[in-house]
């Protein structure tokens, strides 16, 4: 045998040995590579100390592609909004509309005078104003005022009352921290909410040593603004401060604003129904309807049901379809809107606009959907409560259920899109993953979560849930979550 032919088997053997030692991933399939790579990710410093729960499934193939603690309960943070919004879609339907009415409690005289009170009845519509200019042709209160004028109403002898009794008054949500009740993340929940129950203040510099310019949104005199702040030099220390005196409804702006800086701050509306009634009063006067009385609020239990029988509906605002409201909840992760939606479920299907009644409806939906919920715990509608617990298997099962419903494409479009919009606008933006992931994010102190759907470069559609609790290095944990998704999109 020639020398060359005797060496060939030896060379093949050596090549096989090198492949075995140096590149095991070359022999592995894409899924093996993904799984082994993720296993290494989860052992990295700052990542391994977190509690991880992961499940990735291929619904079409009925195949679980990756699991880490799939049946362990985790804090879901705002991923819980998927539970609330999916229950609402199933029970109310994507075309459901909120209705906000103006009623007269008194005789309407021939000259257009309402002899009694005018009542603005809220029924849970979270979008009576449209801060981002994407839902309404005009603010709902302006529309209602114009409708009253077109009816020939000219004068209100009584009060303007904001009726928030569709939801029962509560003292606070279980599992929410005291700081959250004082922040824009945990604003008061009312059936008659306005402008996300937030008042926006923006201060801009003018000439040096002159008062700053202060703008507010919504434009209303419900809050009185006392401007004591002055403009400083470009090198001046920024000491501007905005504080609310709740008793007098006065916002005091004080301190120094450097000439090259601006300052924005959000003020919580602690009495949103009163603010809404006040703003309706202003809209009425703008269209030429005078009001003799004051502004007040009707809460649950304030009046008996029989009194309402004598009220006369004068004008009504119909919201855009529910699916549009769900886009705001899921893409922007809007806590107030999710809590209002939960109470709407309770009011519509249990006759009580409470957190507890709404959760009963959600749990009924899960039973009807055949989703095992024995290991989960629900305490609110937005995910802010530290007493919510979901398992990765539960969340992924819910996503699989939704993918088979006739409204799935509508629901899918309520989720944030990687590198494109919502809370994922600045995440997963690389070319190979941008636009391929539709998901709900979740963030609390020490909690990072993501759940939704991804389309891989090979055309497979996957459902996934990734929960990380007790995260100390939150930036590293978020990066790892994004890397896990990118691996599946790129390689599977």
C-alpha cells in the first residue's frame, strides 16, 4: 500500500479527535447549542445569583424547547397585565366600548335651564383625555359640553357632580408599597379618571433673575400655580422644586432653574373625579353654558339606586374599541388603566367594581380556558403587588391559549415590539431581532421579566416566558434576558 493511503485513516482519526475536543458545538444541533449557551449565560457573575424561571415552547410542534424551574412561582411584575387584558378580551370582546354620560337631576326648562344638578357619570373609561394624540378626535369632556350646547342647554342652576360610584372606594391595594401610593405608578383608582390622574408641570428658563415660565397639562384652573422660581445663570445650581398643597390645591414652584436647563414633574391627582367634574365645568363655560352651583363628587354608597331613576341622560361619550385601550396598557405598561380594567370586569360580571370582584372574573376565565392556575396567586390587575405569583408554565400556557383564539392578531398587536415601540422600543433592536418579538415587559425592584411571542429566522413561531427574581445586577439580568431571546431568533 502506498504511504499516502496508509496515512489517510490516521488523518481522519486525528480530525475526528480534534472536532471532539475543540468544537463540540459543531456536532450539536441548533437547539443543543442554544441550550448549552444559555446554561453558560445563567452562570455568569451578577446573573447566577438571581432566581430564574424560563419556558420556551414551539406551539405548532407541541415541543418544549427550554425549561428552568417551570413550575416555581415567581413575581411577574407587569407581565401580569397579559392575564388581565386577555381576560378582558375574552369576557368583554375587542369591540367593547366604555360609555361616559352626563345626566340631569332636575327639570329642563324651555329656555334651556337645568333646574337641578348635572352629573358626570364615569364607568371606567381610562381615556377621557388623549395625552399622546392617538385615540380621540377631541377630549371627551369638550365633546360632552358641545353636545349639551347643541341640545340647547344654556344654564345649570345646581352643582356639577362627578359620579365615580361605578367602582367602590378602596383604601389601597394589597401588596403595594407606601412609596408607590405616593408616586405616579400607584395613582388613585377611580371610575371617573382624567389624564391618567396626573397633572404635568414643565418649567422653562426666561431671562436671568426673572421668574421661570411654567406650563401645565391639562390646562385647567383646578390646581392654582404659585410661581416663585427664578432663572439663574447657565452655571447656577439647579434647585427648582415643585410641591403640592393638597388642602388648597396649590402647586408651588420655587428655587433656581439654570438658563440652559428645563424641569418637568408629575403631580398626582388625589381626587380625580372632582378634577374631572371641575374640568367639565370649565368646558361648559367655554361653550357658553353658565353654572350657578359648585363642584362635588358622588361615591359608592352616597345615594340610593332609586334616586338615579329620575336622572335624565343628556349626552354620552363612547370610547374607541377596547382593543385600542389594551394597546396602551400593554405597550406602555399603564398601571392605572389595568386596574380600571380589572374593576370594570368586576362591575360588568359581578355587579361590584372592586379588585376582588374583578379577580373572580379573571379566575373564572382561566378555568374556562382550561389553564392550570393552582400554583399562581393574583392580587391586582397591573402587577405592582408583591403578592402576585405566576409560574413560567402557567404564563406560557396562557400565551398558547391566546394564540388559538380568533382575536389573537388583535391581541398580538397590543404587545410591545422589539426595537420598535412601547417598552421594547430601545431593547432587542439589533437587525436580526428587531420586529421579531412581541412581548410584555415587567420591572420591579429586583424583578425583571419578559413574556410573549417570537418569530425565528427560520420562520418558527415560539411562545416564551422569562422570569428573574432577586436580581441584584439588574442591567446584567436584563441583558441576559435579551440574549436568550436573540439566541432563539437567530439560531432556531
